[in-house]
C-alpha cells in the first residue's frame, strides 16, 4: 500500500490526513499574518472595480496590515474604495496603479498624500495572474525626512546667503573684526582687527579674553545698555545686533555694530556666540546729519507756520480795514444822497409853509393853495424816498397776497407803453401755466415800472422792451448761484435792446444812490429798492448785460402753492363815511404830533378818542372798563412793550377788539412776517388824512356789523 495515494487510505486515515492538512494550512496562515503584520512599512492589496461601461473606474482595499494605519493615519481601510479615501484625487492614483495592473511593471515613487497631510514613499507590483485585477502596495511615511530635507535646504540657502553677505562686507571693508565667545568658559577669541577696534593688544586677543576685558573700552554711557542687550541675547538665543561706542588706541571713540548669533544646546544651555564687528561711524554721521537737518526743517516749519499765521492775521486785519473803509464809503454815499434829496424836499416844504404863513398874516389867500400843493407834493416825494430806502434795507411793510403775475403784467402793459413812449415797442411773453407768487402786488408793480423806465432811459433813440414770465426749478447748484434756497420759482424778466452795462457798473448797480444818469436826473434808488423788495419777498434779482448788447433784469419769486383770487371779481369799495354813534378809539403813539393829527381826524368824524404815549399806559386803559371800539397804535413804542405785544395782551381781555397798526419802520418779525390775525390791519406812515379816515370808517362799519359778543367792549 502506498500511503501517498489517498485512494489506498482507509477512511480513518483519510480523515486524519485531512485534519493534519487543515492544521498545516492554518499554521501557514498564522505565519503569513504574523509576517504580514510584522512588516513595519504599510502594506495593502487593492482590487480594481469595473464600472458599468467596463472601465476600471475605482478600486477597493481588500487587505491591509497594521502598518497601514501607522503610516497613513487612516483606520479601517479594508473595504474602503479610493473614492472614500481620496475624493477629488482619484484620477492621479488610478493612473499610477492602473498602469501597474495593465503593464505588469512595478513602480516606485514618492508622493504627497494630501488627504492625510503626509508624504509617502510607495512601491507597487501586480499580483499574478492579471485576471485577479489586484495590485500590492508597500509604502512608508517619509514626512519627517522630507521636512528635514526641506529645512536643510533652507538652512543651506541661508548659510550661503550669509556667507555671500560676509564676503561682500569683507570686500567692502564694512566688517572690521570677528569674534567667537565660548559662553561656558567666558573666553573670547578675536582676530587682530577686532582687537584694534577695541584698542586691545592683538596678541592678547588670540589667547582669549573675558567679557569684562572686552567691554572695558566701551563708552561709559553705552556700557549698561550693551550689558543688558548681551544678557537678553544669551537668554533667548538667536541673532543679536547692537550699536555702541568703543575707544580706539588713540582714545577716540568710534561707533561700531556687533552682530552675531547665540547657539543653544538641545537642553537650552547657551554654548557659543560668534559674530562680527561692523564699522558704522560713517552711517552714524549721516544719521546725525539727517537728524540735524530734520530738526532744522522742523524748526523752519514751525517758524514758517508762525509766519503764515502772522501774515494771515495781517491780511485779515487789512481785509477788515478794507471792508470797514468800503462800509464807510457806502454809508457816506448813502448819507450824502439822503442829505441831497431830503434837503431839496425840506426846502420845498419849509419854503411853502413860510410863504403860506406870510400870506395868511397879510390876509392874502390867493396863493396859499399853490403853496399847499407844493408842500404836499414834496411830502409825498419824501414818503416815496423813505419807502425806497426801507425797500433797499428790506424793512418796508409788505402786504403779500397770492398773485397771478401774468395778470399783473397784462394789466400794466398799457401804462408801461404810455410811460416809455411810442419810440419803444413793448412786448409781453407770458408763460402758460405760470405758478402764482405770494407777493405785495403794488410793490411788484412799482418794481416792474421802474425796470421799464430804466430800460427806456438806456434806449434814447428807441428800441424794444420785452417783459417775460417763466417757471424755474432751481436745483442745488443753480440755487447756490442765485443765492436762494433750492426749489420752485417764477421769474419776471425785463429785457431791452439798449446800451448795456460793463461788469464794473453791474457790480455797483444795486448800491443805494448809485446812478449812471446825469446829476439831477435820477435818485439811484430804483434798482436798490427792487433788490430789497425781492430779498424781503424770499427771492432774488439778477442782471445779465453786455455793453452794446442790451440788458436783462430778472426778479425771482418763490412759488406759492395756495389759491389765487380771480382778479376779474369785483372788489368791495369803501362805504360812504358813516356818522359816529358813540364809538371810542384809543390812539397809542409816542410822537405827540402824530397823536394830535390822528385824534383831530377822528374827532372830526365824530369819534371819542383816548390818547396814550406808550404800550404800558395804553394797556392800562385797555384793562379798564372803558369802552374801546378800535385801537390805533404805532408798532415801535418805548418802554419795553411794542404795539404788537400790547395788542396781543389786549385781545386776551377784549377778544373782538379791532386793531389798526400805523408804522413808518415796520419790523416784519414784530408784525408776524406779514401774517396778521383777523381784525388786525396795517397803515404805513406817512399817510394821507383821507386815507386814515376811510380806513377807520371801514373798520368801524365792520365792527357794527359783527354780532354783539364780538364787539370790543371790556368784559
């Protein structure tokens, strides 16, 4: 019987042989696994997986030793695919291992495994037969070696750079000595140049010196700071650089820089301190010169700033003196013009009154009416001059109402044509849909007439006057150019084809009493009055002119958003003069002559009158039980209470009291900027006697027609 032939074995022998075979296989597997896991390097077997199209698009780790995790840091790799381990980097690994599987040629390479942040050295070979589609991969972590190589290369590069610098410095003569300090033994070994730099004997330097000997020749002012710098360098290690002065053999101190590096043992103990000496005497001299120049420049700047401040102060003082001189010149021009015009007017008034007095004393009445007419005419001209001055100063009393400027212009066209004469053609161009304006229409009429008269005087041989209205929307830039707030305005422009004006004339055209007309032919207040009226109305005036090309004067007025009364509607006319029936009028004015004239007029109308000279005495009467039907008061009263304040206080006790303000110098702020309460009216001084009488008749008539509780009697 042949024991090697299984067919010749008994059943028991066959079972025993099978068990032995399995045991041997198990022992072989155990030895394989022990050997497999004993390999220090990482090892794995990968098996390629075919996709739906038959291409090898991925692989799976079917076996790996314990070194795999140690070298890659990836645990539980068996069963994971490439796409699980290195997502986004599959193509590169497939190309490498796929080439091994296809060609059967093993490869060896180094590669950074970005997924785990390590650098690995890889060896890969195909497992036969190719049909298994398996590749064995052996690798190890070489990250530490790569880092060491990189550090070595960087260190070598730094060393080469330092050597090059030292060689350049030596060639240039910048380095004047070298040293090596053995810190443990406190022994300085220095070259001959170092010894000469410190004023030492070169022979001693070759034998070795202590730190105390080295710093002996350092400048006393630099020793403490140098010692502290050396102590810090030894303690922390690394590079060191410090500048100080040392005494040469001739006793002269020179600036040097000691630059070196302190080396430490692995346990942190300082071991050595090599370095070089650099001559910086010239550099320090340059720096000192730079500092001196900078200090001088700072001093120059400071004095320059002071000189600029002083010069600016001088210029401001000079400008202030110039403004004061211009102001005084304007005041002189204003007072001179006033004196000239008022002297003429006073001469006419006083002369007429003197002749009237002389004729009356002689019993002659034939010429008194002529003299009276002359005096009244001069008085009216004086009132007009005063109104123009108030308009220029923006202190005139205005009665602003919503106004259709197109209708105003159309209503004045015939008057303007008659005024300028037949040689001049007057044309009007009214804008369609012109916005209304809140303005004193009578003052606007006066301004328009004045502009047309000026245009006529600029065209002595005839020409054309164009009156044009338009809507204007001024944005921020345009509003700044016109010196008005941003917003909507309407413009009223008067253009002529006359001689025009030069820039010098335009610059002065709004000055009071400035005129280009011959002496006696113009007051020089027309344009200044228009300017003041426009500014007081919230607008502006602008002149556009060139010599020989004519002139355009535009008045800009703010748009009014309220309703405008229809000018075609009939206006109520004053009722015939009523007869007084016991009404009492309180007259408050600090000017006795005015009080006398007002009370005389009222008494001729049949009214009882009570006089008061200031606000306090007037208010005392108003607080009494005396019947008061009408209060006539000046606005500007002495004693700390003006007319408006007195009227407001009176109305708290007499709510229905009618009030007539009379004033020659009205401050709009006092009168509510033209917005008077119901039952309050305004009359401007000087006024005609019949005007006062008619106004009082109207007020009393309205007073009579009001219901009884609204009458002005005391409560």
